[in-house]
C-alpha cells in the first residue's frame, strides 16, 4: 500500500530539507550532470545548483569533466542566492583556492619546500602556479641554474611572504638551494678528513687555482697543488667539467673551507731526485721561468732547481746569449736539500752548451 501525504505533510517534508542556504556558505554537493557551460550539482536544497565553467578552475582551458567527477561529492561556495527557479550559483574554484591558501600558510609556518610549476617569465622574475594560486619569484631569489626556465618547468621553492587578503605570494628558489647547500656541507664535513683521495669536478678556474666540487661542496685546488711541474695557469692542465681525483690536504671547519691537491695523487718526483742526484753532479736541465733573482731549471721531470741571477748573467756573458724559458743549460748542483725540496745550482766547469742568441 502506497503511503499518502497531505499537502501539509509534503510542505513539512520540503521544510525538513530546506537548509536555508545563502550566499557565502560553504556546502557539500554531488555532481549530477554536465552541461556545455558548467555542471549541475545536488546540494540537498529544494533545487539543484549550477557551477559555471568560469568557477571551475583557475585554468581557463580546463574541461568540466577533468575538474569534477560525475557522482562524486565536493565542497562548493555559494556565490549567488537562488534565482526565481530556486537554483543557486556555486564556485568550486574559490573553495579549492581557499584550501590552497590554508595549505600554503601551513607550509610557510613549517618552512617546508614545495614544488611549483612555472606559469610565465616576466620582467624581474618568474610567475608560478600552485593549484590555482599564483606566486612570484623575484629574479634575485632564483638560483643561477634556474634563471633560464620555461613555462611548465618545475621549481622547488620556499615561501618568503604570504598575504591571502591581498592575494600576494612571494617565493624563493635561492632559499631552497641555500638550505640544501647547508645540509650538504654539514654532511661532507662530517665525513671527510685530511689525506683522503676523492673524486671531484672542476667547476671554476681562476688565476690562483681551480674550484673543484666534491660531494656538492666547492673546494679550492691552489695553483701550486696542480702539478709537480711548473704551471703557468690552471687552464694549461685543467678544464671546466673535467672529473679528477684529488687529495684533501686541509680542512678548516670554522671557515668551512677545504683545500685540495692534484699533484699529491701522483708519485713525488723528489723521491727519485733524492735517489739519483747529489751535490757536485752536473745536470742538463730546461729553464721553466726566469725571475729577477734567477732562473728555475727543471733538472728532472717535476724537479726544479734555482740558478741564481749572478750565475745566469755569467753564463749568458760566457756564451754570448740571452736565455729564455725552454732553453737547455748545463749546471752543477751546489746545494741539495731533498727534505725542503730545494736545489741550488751553479755553473758547470765542463764545456758549456752554446745557446744561439735570438
């Protein structure tokens, strides 16, 4: 038997499901149907509600079915009171963005890192999208490797400032790098010790040496530690991007600095020199460089000795020549101190090598 309702009972039933919705309320509703310009939603009132396409997503190109799933319940904001047909106008986008702002506030409070998508490149920085909320990364807050990016690229950022009322969100990619770098440096300094041989990549070359990245930390390879042989400039033996094995020769924990040696990974030529050379020996060598106080002469590969200025001038006068780097000369070992890696030279009493004047 079908239960009969009087008009009064029916009105009472309708009143029971009339939640007195009004503009500004957050309501839950189930997606009932799609239309060309939006979606129909059942929010439990006397009539269904409508979500216009422009209130679906911050992405204007987003399709209704890609944002709202048929038969699924979501939260909506009532943006317009019911019309003459009792239909409310809803916004899914505004609720979604409100939740995003809440999440962003939590992220800022916890100083967490988040990944954002580049929306566009503008003068002075980069505009990014975070679930419909736009943020800005000033040029000065971008790491060097992120200064050239394209729409759609992902960048890790931290929040510098946030003002929901002004729809203002300022982000920093540089802060993430600095935080990661601090953690990397801490880890590296906890593990390294003097004497270790490690692999590194040459990342920068200067007149006084090269910087080698070891485990994420840039370490200094001084010019004097590149080779046992005389090196005029680091570019004579090194190039950026090259991987090399180096020895850690000094760690300054207070200043967070690490010094390296490349030549220490090779046999010490002075060990061979101590075995083969002695005072009084006459050796033919090659001039590597000339200074106001004399000339440096390579008497064995990687072993340099000093020919004083007075002896250099005497040699040139006797041979009627001007010596230059690369010339060969016969000299005599006057003093040999292998411990301090020093050799002093004098003129050989034997027949001198003629060197043509240039």
